[in-house]
C-alpha cells in the first residue's frame, strides 16, 4: 500500500524546462547575427557610405576625336582644283559597352525622325541579325537544351541557322529601314563617329533630332564634307581620291595610320596627291571628352579642342595650260587614228616643266578606252615606260664624253656598220653608204646619225670596229652605259612627289650587239617623265632637278575669297650635276638647236611660227607592242617622241612628248603627231603668257584672291545636286 503513494517524476515538466533553454539559445544566436548585420550596415552606411556612393556614380572620361575638313588644292595661279562641300550630317558614336538592344531602340526612334531608304546592300545575315535582336524570346525558344548550353558564339550561330525564310519575309519596310540604320551604327568602332545620314539631310530632320538628343544616346548632328573637283577629269588621276568612312584607312597601311593616331574608319587620301600629302591635308582632329557612366553609356560630351583644318596645297601645274595640252593630245590622237596602221595606237603623253626649278607645269596623258572614249591617263607619265628612240642621243654623246670615249670634237664618218653574220646597221639617211658624211657631235644630233652613236658605244665598250669582222665587247658595257644614262634620270626614279613611280625596263638580251641598239634608244625603256627630266637637264646646263607637283603650302583660307598665308615654299632640289665641262653641254645644246633650225635637222619646219626659238631632239623607235590587246602582243610598231625646250637661249619651259605604238611596222607612214603636239604645246604656253601679260592685274595686294570662284561654285553645286 505504501508504494501506491510514491510520486512518479513529472516528465512533461522537465520537457518544458528544456525547451525554453533551447529557444533562449536560438534567440541569442539570432540576436548576435542581427547585431552583426546592423553593425555591418552601419559601417557601410556611415563609414563607407560616401565611398560606395562615389563608386555608384563614378564616370569615366574618354577622349573622342572627330575629323576636320581636309585642306583644298589649287593650281599655281590659285584656281581651286579640289574643294570641300559641307553637308549636314546625323552621326552616331557607341560606347564599348552599348548593348545591341539599346542600339536597336535608338534606331527605331531615329526612323521616326529622319527619312532613310532601306539599303539595297542589306545582306541576308544583316536581316537575320536584326530578326534575332527584335525577336529575342522566340529565337531562344527555338534552341534545344543542349544548344542553350553551348558557348555564346556557337549558340548564336545556331540562332542564325534557325531563322527561316518566312521570318525574313515577314520583315516590313519599316523593319528594313531600322535594320539599315542599325547596320550603319555598327559599322564604326567604339567611340568613333559614323554617319547615319549625310546626304539630303533637311533642316527639319536636323531640328527633330536635335530636340530629341536626350533620348538618343550616342546620336549627334554635325557637318560633314565631300570632295568636289572643279575641272572634272582634268588631272583627275593625279589628284587622287579620299576614302569613305566605310572604307576607312587602307588595309595595307593600317599599322602606319594607327601609329599616327588615326582611327580605323578615318577618311584618308587613298592615292596620288591626296595620299602623298595626307599629313598636310588632313589637319588636326578636334578632340572632345565623352563622359561615360558606370555602364559605359555616353552621358555628356564636352569639346576640348576644336581642331584645325588641313593646310592647302598650291600645285606647280597651270590648270589652264594643262587643259590646253589635254585638248592638243586628243586632237592629234584623232589625226593619228585616222592614219593607216594605227589600230594599236591608244595613248599619248606630254610633260612640261620649268627646267630650273623642276616644277611640273603640265602632266598630261590621254588614253582611248574600249568604247572609243578619251580618259585621263596623266599617271601613265610615270607609271608606264617605252623605247624612246633617237630622243636620247644627247645622253649618248655626253656619256661618250664622260667616259673619255670621245671628245667634243670627235668626228666619225657616218657609214653602215657591218659585223660578220649580221645585217648592216645604219642611219636612216644612209642605208647603203651613199651619204657617208663626216660628223661631229652637233652634226650627228642634227641629222640624227645612228652610225655616230654606234661608233661612240663601241668606243665605250673598248671595241675596235673592223668591217665584216666580229664584235667583241664585255656585257658589262650595258651597266657602264646605264650608269651614265642614270645621271640624266634615264632608268632611275626621277624623285617626283607622287607614289608609284616606275623606273622603266632593262633590255634582257645580253647579246653584245644590243649595245648599239641601246645607244639609239631602242633597248631599255623609260617613262615620259624620265625623258622630260633628261631634257630639262640638257636645257639648264647639266643639273638634274627633282620634278615636283608642289609649288607651296598655304594656311587655310579665312574667308573663302582669298587663299591663306604661305606656310612653306618648295625649293628646287638638285639631284646631281653632269660630270662634263659646260662646253660639252653647250655642244649638245647646239646640236639640239640644229635639229630644229639646221638645214638637215630632223625637226625643222615645225616650230617656225612660234615667237621664240625651240631646241630639241626628235625620236623614232622600232618597238614591239605590249599593250592591252593581247592578241597583238609583240607586233612590230613605231614609237615617236620629242624632247625640247624654249626659248633656246634661256629656257623657261622644257617638254617631252611620247606617242607609243603610233603605227604598225608594215609600211604605214608616220603622221608625225609627236611633232605637231610639241609645236602646239609651245604655242599654247607662249600664247597664254602673252595674254596674261596684257591682262596683268595689280599683284601688290597682300591677299591673293581665289581666281575661279564662279567655276568652283558651279562644281560644288553640281556635286550637291
């Protein structure tokens, strides 16, 4: 019974005592954690708050450059040849972090503000990219689970593959306009401006875009420029061209231009004068600081340096004279084409220069294309080469004197030269020896004696001539003769300030008898410009002057009515002096004078109507055709040339005329258009000089006016129309 009253332990009470203890521990841990969190928040807000706020609001300053208008180009009389036509432009510059979705959004807004025609050059890939960007969810939904796990590039490739023809067909004209804008926006590099619209931009479009710039990040309104050419095709191939924004800097010069601070889509001179004087014409870019937010978006752009327009080139060329020379070439080419055997004749060249300064007064070339139309081929004066014939005989005489093979008084009997086993080689007037004249250098040049030059070359080779005997000479004689010819500019670069100059071609037949052909200009080939430099060297008394297309560099015009101040004047550059006494040069000059005035002169009768005396040397070379008509390759043809200067007593102009492949070697007669061209060029030059002397204006004014403002304005209007 006793045991019945024994109390059992209260398990529930014990349990209730344990639970509060655990809860207390839990609450304590939570309290500690909350305390730590509050403490951390306090540190973040109070101690580090300003730091994090600055980081959140932090922006980057990035330098952005913009191209400035290029310098313009004048002729020597300050006629504007190449100018700039300002055009309104709407541009875009993206940041390095701008997402495609934002660009599409901007493109859609722009489409509502400006008129854009869908680009006919939109590719299928352009449209696929646009569809994916505007149908992002649908595009991703087409990917399999495995495809979604691919890396970005591979996954996107699958997205492109999944775009169907039906998807592309569903794109409206509006979509294609937006795709066109988007394509232009992506064409440039980050933080470089690209033109969204730079043609036919209206004032209304400029106003609309300007009012909405805050909602169009990266978009701006500005002024762009285009090149215009006052005289159409005159000198067009020499003036060169400028790349478009899309073309940017040439791929073969990327490293060079990038090292100079250019951007890849900058507009630069692509060829000839525009390329040669890029550093002068380009000017200094304007610089702005673009403020980027933490996401890389452009927040604000502040101009730091407005830049400076490129300096202006004043060429040595006289454009009025140049145009007359081009017409002279065309007119006489028509005469040549009307003659027999002229089916391969398609080009002619003329170079005129100041023999004392090297300034090129005219650099003309004309070519007949497949349609029978004339094309400017001025660049052919220094990029193509031909056998020049007897025009180079002045160099042969002086080479003989320089090498001590002959003297100024050496006399040779003009006679056919006969070596064993070969056909006779003779002068044109003495085929059979019936006119075996005794000639000194002057007489040899006057009558264009081949025999005299053959005998001079044999002396240079150390060979003794024996009728019907062998001809023994060292092949090194070719190099010896070339060395002396090079002194005149024949066979070497003239140094003209234009890219792409060629040196001509060396004959590759080492038969020693070819030395004789070399001496009369029928072995190596030379460019028309080399022939002109050689002629100028004779004209000025033995100084080889570097030809130049540049007269001076001027600062930009400040008012558009007058040219800017002179920044740099081009000084003559003497490349070398011919190593003979002045009396030897005078001997050749007398020979050149006898060519045009002597009783037996090969050039007499062509220059009698001129108000000044002309001296020069004619040339006819038997050559082989190597032009564009491949089916006639190596056909026998004749090249005709002339090199000369006037006035003979004190030259102020030296010219070279080259008419390649004028007629076939099949009995056709020579129409002598080389001589007609030469006489007409001299007449045009001195007629212009006389006209200008009569109409000479007061040149005492400090400001030099632009002389062809009306013509330049008309060309500019034509471009804008």
